[in-house]
C-alpha cells in the first residue's frame, strides 16, 4: 500500500494508524519508520532521490522523515551556534517529533551517516522508542570524516556552509561511544569502500543482536542508493523480533 | 517505443555515472519501478521508470557516463499507456514520483532565536513527512542511563 507523503498542515490521512491505539489490529501492524538523513543532506537527497521512500512505501510502511536542524532547503536561516547541534539535543528533538508523530510507539529507524549516529543514540538511550534499526554508512570512527563530508556538502544548492561547520563542531563535542549499546535488533550496513564505516565489524562484534551487510564496491556516497541495501533493510525491519526486555 | 532521457537531477550537474542497472532488456516494468542507480558528483540517485512496458534497450553500460538529456533507456510502452499518452509526459504516480518543489514538509519555522515553537496543529502525524522542530528548547534533560519505565 502506498502512503503518499502529505504536507504537514494536512489532516491525518484516514489510512494512518490511530495514534496511541492499543487495539489488536493496530498492534499487528508494523510501526512507522523514522528516516534520519546524513550530514549536509536532507530527507530528499538521502531517502527520496535514492529510492528508500519508494521502497518503504511499497512495503506498506508509514514514514516519518524529518529534516534535521541546519539541513533541508528553504526553511529560513539555520543556527550557526555549535551548541544547536549537540547530539543529545538532536536526539531529544527527534524524540519530541516521535511524541507527536507516533505517540506511545516504538518505531523502526533507518539512519544514514549522521542519521545512523543519531539512530544509535536514540536506540541506546531511549530503548522504549526504537523497535529495530538500520544503521548504514556508519562506523565508530565516522566522526573523523564529518568535516570532509560537510565541506563537500557545503557546495550543494541550499546548504548553509556556516551552519554545517557549526554542526560539525557541535557533533564533535559528543564523541561516539559504543557504550551503552542498543538492545534493539540492528542491521549495520556500508559500502566496502566507505571509509566512514571503518570499524563497523568490530562495533558489530560487541552488540547483542546484530546483522551486518557490506555493499561491494560502494563508497559513502554511492552505498545509500544500493538496491541490495534497501531490500535487505525492508526485509530486516519486516521480520525484526525485538528480544523481551 | 519511447526513450527516456537522463533527467536533470537537480544539482546543476550535467552528467551522471551508471552505478547499476536494476532491469535488463526484455524485463517488464511498471511505472515507478526502479530502473537504474546513477551517481552524480555528490550523491546517488535511483531513477524510476516513467512508463509501464518492456525494456527494449539500455543506452549506457554500468560505469558509463551519461549526459543530462542523453538517452538512458528505451521502453516498449504498454498499449494502454501509449494510447493515453498523446505525446505528453505521463503524470508521476502520487507518492512515488513527487515533482521537485512539491514539498512534503511545510517546515516548522526558522532557526532564529526566540521564534515560537511550531503549533501542535502543524505537528507531523503518522504517514507524513515533517521536520524536527527547530526552536523548542529541550523540555527535559537527556537521560544518561536507560529509562526504567517499560
């Protein structure tokens, strides 16, 4: 079933699951999928142009696809204050979005690059919010490549180089830590030529419930559209069975 | 037969490189089915089929560079679609091929300090695309340990 994206000022479509419903039919449905895009990108570039939203729509999934602060074209001036982009604050804002978009529901999450980092933090620190997650284009040392990614992305139309620089600085203030690790089932995936995913295998080795997927020949830019990654993610999220707490 | 030309991918770029074909000559495709992944200088894009039909020819091999406006794929379109086509581009299927500029998120405000928070009525709801609110200060501290409830 296709669920076309609608403007935020539209009424909730009748086909959308009733919020906070606990009925048996609703609980049998798969939860919404939260899509968290990469640094210097937005939900369109990371998930729409690459076919992710199409693939998930076709799988019958409802999507929540925000643009992170400082990202996404046409939304007015972005903050140049690094504090605006601290990881805990971004995670908290994603939680606030979920409180409104999927109240009382543990969602599935797909994150790419920076989005995967945020998905990790969300799953680790707010486990009641995440049923299962796909973390792609990401490794424990991805932070080291953030400045270069932002520099490249700064030339994309609509991006604010100063906002991206502030974002990199803000993110650097919260270095990645493998502890605490998410308990939710995770799929870690990356291109074999993705330098930002370096260390992904060792990260996976320390996780309680994880699968890994390498996309042959793809790098940080090109792995995101890989059809093998999307199909693996759709299948993983459809079949994920979180362990009892 | 209709030939699909590499569209402008919206980055001001004039060419793209074929990463992978997702169809082969002879395959039947529905409109909106993924056809090909291409790489531009800064991003990767999956291009869906604008028509239903049978793939007749791929005009560029994997790894080949294709200029915007150059032939990408030729499709023998199904009769019903060809008849109703009358020389115009078929409309994109809603939700599958949203036209550029038809934004799916209204935006929750600017990032200016002291801008008021997005009203609840504009809050993203399930099934739609929204934005993370820009200016709401965190209402509570981030938990540094997993919460106990649940």
